[in-house]
C-alpha cells in the first residue's frame, strides 16, 4: 500500500503548440492526472481538451477560459504554464496560480533565472510563492538546461573554472513553421533589423543563462555584449513549401558575452537557420581540467515538452519559493 | 554582514593520493577551512598535514591517527572521507563520523548507490545519519557522475527512455602508476585472470551506476551480465620507465549490462589501457528524442578531487540521511 502514490493532479494553462504537446505527453504518464486546461482563445474554449491537443482519446474535459473556472470544477496540485516568454505579461498569471494554492512549472524563458534583469517580478513571484507555501519554476531546454544547468553541473568535475562557452546550432528546416517565423525566415535584411530594433527578434534566455552561470561562481556581471545578426540565403532556397530568395533571411545568429572583473567569463552563441550544418550543442569549459562536451539530438519541441513535464514531480516535492533548476535535484524522465 | 559566511570546517580522513590532492584543493578555497587530518599510516602520523600533502605552506596541524583524536583538538562540520572503495571495510568509519555529529562526503565507490547490492550497510549508515541529524554522500567521477548522475540528468530532455549506454575510455599512460597497477598493467594474462577470479580486479562502481539508472526509471534489475577482460600488448611497450612485453596486460576492458523486464536497459563499458585511442566518455540514450553526448577531459585524479571538494557545500546544506547525487541539487564548482 505504501508504494501506491496518488497521481499528481495537473492543470494545463495555455493550449498553444507546446501546451498541446504537453497534454499529449501527460496523458501517457500514470503519475500525472490531467484534470483541467485553460486558454483564452475563443476557438478553443468549450472544446474537449484532448481534441484541441490532437490526442488519441476524448477526456470529457472542456477547455475553460480561466483558472478560477477550472478550480470551480476540480481540485489540483500543480499548473503547467505555457503562455509566454516575458515576465511583464505572465507575472499576474503566475501570482494568480500560486495564490490559488498551486505549484507551477512554467515555460516562461525570463523565469528561468529572473533576478538579474527582472528582480521586481522575481520578488513578486517569490512573495506569492512563500505566502502560499507553494513552488514556482521556470524551465525548458534553453534557457533551463543547455546553456545554464548543464554547464553548471559539468563544473562539478573542475577544480577551477576560468571561462565557459556554449554554442547551440539548430537546423531550422527541421523545426515547425512558427519557429521559422520567429527567427525571421523569409524577411528582408531591413525587416529583420527593424524587428531587432524593436526588441521583437532574437532568442529569449541568453541573458538568464549567462546570469545564472556568472552569479553561481560569485562573479557579478560588469557588462554584457550582445549581437543579433541575420543569416542570409546565398541562393534561392525551399522551405515549408515556399521559396526564400537569395539575400533574404534564413535565420538568426545571436551571441551574448558576459564580462566579469574585466574578462569575458561566459559566452553563448545561438545559431538557428535553415539547413544549418552540424546541428548540435557545444560546451567548453576552460579550467582545471578543461572540458569539452558535444550533444546531439536536443533540438525540437519534444525536448522542451519533456523537461517541462519531467520537472513536475520535482516541483511538487520542493520547498516553497521561486526556484531555478540550480536549486532542485536533477530533473529526469520519471 | 549577512553576506559574510563562516567557512565550513573540514576534517580530511585518509591521506592517500586523493586525500592529499583534496587537501591541496581545499587550501585554495575561502569557503572551506581544513581543521584536521586523519590517517592510520605511522609514516604520516605527527607530520604537518601540508607537508604530507605536498602543499606549498605549513599549516601547523599534525596528521592524527583517529577521528576521536582530531575532535579532542578542534570542532568541525564535515569530513572528506577517502579511505577505500568497499562498504564492508568503511561502514564503521562512516557510522563513527556521523555518530560524532559530522556530515560526510566519501569517495567510497560502493556508497554512490548502495541499496542494490549493499542494503545492510546502507541501512546502518542511513540509521546513523538520521539519528545524528547529519548527511552522508558517496560521490566521484565514476561512479557518482559520468555513468549515473549525468545520463540521468540528460533524460530530462526525453519524453521516453528505451535504453542507456555509457562508454568510458581512459588512456592509462596518462594516469599515475597506482592506477596502472590497479588495471593490471604488466601482468600476465594468467595473473590478471587470477585477480579477476579473486574479485580484486575490475573497476568498482558499474553495479552502482547501473542500479541507480534502472531504479530511477522504476525498473527492477532482473539480471546483470558482467565481463572483465584483459587488454594485451600487441608489441613491446614503454610505460613509466619500464617495458611491458608483447602479450602482457596493458589494461582492462569491462562491461556490465543490466537486464530489466527481459531487455537490456543499461549497458556500461569501462576501458582503461595504455595508449587507448579516443580517450573520452560517450553517452547514448535511445528514446524520444534520441540523444548522444561525447565528453572530453574528464579523466585523471583532478576531476575526482574536484567533485569531492565541490560536493561539500551541498552536503552540509542537505537534509539528514544517506543521500546520492540523484537527491541533491547539482554539485558545481562553488
């Protein structure tokens, strides 16, 4: 009897592509019970959650417009939150979730290590979590793992760490169209640069990952050097049924370096483009001993959905507060 | 003022090569204060700890024969324990340490995940830890990280895990002579096989690593297939100033596969030989998505010493009990 644990009761908050994939994944896990789903899209409200998520079976649960509506119908332990990247828009959702007495695992990139650039939101979420006695975690593949948690964990093997470099190369041709749109595929250089200027172009998370690494080693970040450049087609290319003309954008090349005490301590490169060669992640730690790590297979939405769903049990078991992946025992496929 | 933490007071227990290297490492860390060292070797007792460890400066602390002697002279928080690989001989030391009110980080390979093969020792250590309100951890590069914690942490990115394979290749020519002796360098095939038969040959830890992986995924291990084979010199070879003749042993090739529910779920290969090519660690996870990871630079005693010293602060902060690396937040270079 002692071995029979009740499943963890989960509410899915956000029924976009990642939320729907998370629903499909959770339906295969005995330890998790999906009890409700929330989305503001009128096209989804009222429809069966499994149908919206394109899952195999009907659940008999309709997508509801608010968390309060969901909690009128069911009790729950934790929310899997996948509605946006930025804390200015999602903080009210996160504090609402915590205030209703639920733990939360969120895909919000800025939540992965929010203190460096978003201390006021971090404080608000921390307060709400402690007041409710609940836990909040922001995680994902990147930020959340490849450029922060994993390099940090590898330094367990180092007596000294002088510099950390991480490079992520993604072949965008193998990713879904919204991802391609996000990295500017098909734009002119001018359109791309206008997006960069308005802050709407570029991968979200490099700031958070580098801040976690620097601060973990006791280094304060003096300055940050960031660049976001378009990758341009050298010849006409096919993508998703349409042609990208020579000279148009096929992706983004983004770098961020954090300077601590006068030297570049962390540098991250994010390169995502159609037909990028050598799709892989590379981590180099200059130190004693020097380490080099190459990973293959981490790309795509599968890994993002996996780490969100896999984190649920660690978050439910964690002490109250706003946590990062650095604070929790290793998340793994339960 | 709130930021000024007192250093953690550490006793080094065991002044062999790893213990001495740990002493040198700890002397460079502001967060750690080495307050005593213990060893049973009459050649070391009474001598200055720093001199025995070949550290640059004198400490004014003599090596003492017992932990009780050390605690008559000083208070401490934690013991770094590096006296042996096997729980049958070190369990009394570990329960003594815990009974004296100290946390302990140990290099004992069998402690890294002791429940599968050594439940009675694990229970005794767990009881002693809980009774004292203190924490015990067994860690190291392997076991402790490369074949257990790291593959487990990588499965965070997986929706499904079908099989895990880890291979570690070490060029023994770059390791110290005691390591070469341990893997049989210079022996005849017959001598090597006699050592295998008597249980004195082979890397300790594959059982522990595979057990941690299998049990983390809820799989019980039906059976284990293990082989320990000599690697033989194809021609006369130079090593450490002496010649190894053609046909003599230059290293070990060891494999262990754990079968769960009729299929091989985990397989580990440990290959350590003079002039082994492609020194590296390889992790393959068959699953959704499939992952492949190659690491370079993890070999040598530096990494072993690093993970032991780096683990100290996590262990001091941990809840009481016998813990494994799976239970603690990621160890990193503090």
